[in-house]
C-alpha cells in the first residue's frame, strides 16, 4: 500500500462521489489516499479496522474463510463502494479478506475520527445503510450460488464477474489460469472438478485455454450458463 499525497486528486474523488456533501469538510477530516497494486491485500480477516475505506478506482475481491481453511468468494467490488461499514457499525474486527484484483485507489477516513465527529451524521448513516443493505443482498446471492448452482454455473458467473467484454478495459478478455487452484477453492469445489468444467467449455468452444490464460470465445453462451448471476 502506498499513501499518495495529492490534494487535487483527493478533492476530485471526493466531489465525484459527493463525499464532500456527506462529511463536514470544515472540520478538515484526515482523509488519506491509498493505492494498492493488483493482488495486494487491503484488509486481512480478523484484524482491527483502522479506517473506513471508499473505493474510488479499480476492483477488489471479497472472500471469507471457511472451516476447511479455504476461502469462499463473496463478491467483486467496483467503485463507488464502502469497505469497513459493517465493522464500523458493529464495532467488530474485519469480517472478510479484501484484496485488490487490479490497481485500486481508495480514500480512507480513520475510524476514531468518525466515532468522534461523524457518528451521528444522518447523511453518512444513510450512505452506510444503503451499502450494508446492498452487501446483504449480494451475500445472499453468493450463498445461493455457492449452495445451489452447479460448478459450471459458478465458474461462468465467476468469469463474467471478473472479465470485461471491452478489450480496452484494464481487465481485458483474458484470465490468467495460474491460480486455477485458488479459483476452485473460491468456488467451493476441487481443482480436478473445475478442470473438467474448463475442458468441457473448451470442447464446446465457449472458451479457449493455453498454459497461462483462459480467453472467452462465446460470450452469449457463457452468459446463458451463468443464469444472470454475478458475484457483484
């Protein structure tokens, strides 16, 4: 993580997502700009929350550990999103691991500052309520997918949640397959089973795969397989 000292960039982000209308800027809140590289952990599960985080650029992945010691995918998060709202409201430790999927920029506001100056701010409370409700909705969807959908459905949903159809998008059209073992764990299946699913999709010309990458060939069929479900 890198702290970026760029007041103009900070003010631009605050105005873009109207945080300047929610938090009292006259009190000079100690905002920080935090930059994370792809695959860098933003928050570790079980640690104490230091700052409420606002994702303003990039994409992050939210996972939760399970009894087997593996992680289970909950959702992908894109701007504008709040990280740490549940922990702030419930006064608990970090409930999930938050990891940058691509280069990401977040605004941080210290928890202690919020508790002292913004805890009764109705605009902030309304914003937090909205995001907590959305998380409940997405977690319910993820739980239903992980329990009821086939591995093929889950993998299709994962690909569509991860990749972009626009070749100019930073994610592009390809997925590195070096972490296929990790993806299997996130989807609640075995590497062997997921590998069978991958080969089935290749045979049906929905995707192609070489040693290091998966590339989508038929977006419409993949969309059909996903049943309109997203980890988002």
